[in-house]
C-alpha cells in the first residue's frame, strides 16, 4: 500500500516515467491495490475510438434532423394535394375561391418548407445540384388562378421530374 512505501520510496517511484505517477501507479497495480483513482490514472483512452463515436453520433443526429425537415416538406405537400382536391369538390363559386386562396397559401408554405430542407441539406454538406434535386424530388405545382375549377397538378411535371432524377442518378454514378 501507499503507506508502506514511505516518503523516500514514494519520491523514488515518482521520479521515473513520463508522468510522475506512472511508476507508483504500476507498483500499486502490481500489488493489487484497488482504487477508482488508480483505475482512472492507468486506463488508456483511445482518442480515435472516441472521435469515431462522436462522428457517428453527429451523423445520426444530422440524419435525424434532416428526416424531420423532410417530413415537414412532405406534410406541406400532402396538405396542398388535399386542398387541391377540395377545390374540385367545391361547387359554390365563393367557397371555391376561398379554397383556392387556402391552396395558394399552402403552396407558399410548401415552397418555404422545401427551401428550408434545401438549406438544411447544404448545411449538412449536400451541395452538388442540391436546389435542382429538391425541385425534382419535391415538386410544387404552380399557383392556382382564382377563377379555376381545379388546382394545377404535378402530373404534367412528373415525366420531366422522372427524367431529371434519372439524369441525377447517372451523374452521381459517374462521380463515384
């Protein structure tokens, strides 16, 4: 134990090694001395392991946050689609006009949500053709005129979007 070492013995032990406590810690460990402080001093910290663990945690948090932002876009687009169907079902001109105003307001919210996701992706490091991809993956129909009988749809855009998406996939494979 430490009391058995005496003042001279401890000074002698502390004079060796890179750190003053290494020699004493080694001797105490060899003798079977138990102490949480001794365990802390002698445990080896693998910095690379800790860095990798932190990197994984940061990537998981980034992915989770991106998913939440994407959910906001999908929710906004779903609301927009439902409101577009409401315009078709509404027979009264005044009520249809109100539905169109709500549709156009929801459209603006969808555009903001898509912009927020685009910015979030850029902050996460996804930058190459990011704005173009967002327009393809999350298309927002044009505004609805107040005198329309139905809301604009993205079906006409879908073929163009599908072709653009295939082009992006092809470009991505070429970059690898």
